[in-house]
C-alpha cells in the first residue's frame, strides 16, 4: 500500500513534455532579448530556475520492448 502510494506520487512528478517546455523557454528568451537588447539570441539572458535549472527534474523514461 505504501509502495503503491509512493510510486503514484513519483509518477505524478514526472515531466513528459520536456521538449515543449524547452521550446517555449527559448521562444520567450528570444522575444525578451529582441525587445530589450535588440539581439536574436535564445540563450543569452535566459536562466532556468527550479528543478529544471538544477537538473533534478523527473523526466519520464519510455522503455521500448525489444
């Protein structure tokens, strides 16, 4: 019972749309850079915070059955 509850908790923390998050991040940083610094860079002046910035995010791993 406790093991199942913990497994459900961990599953709820998994991020399965990392590409979408990083693409949106790049779009936002690029737009802010264009507006404030007149540059077209999507990395300069950008800073990921939280578990994404610390590289401690739970990323869903898909295992293929070979």
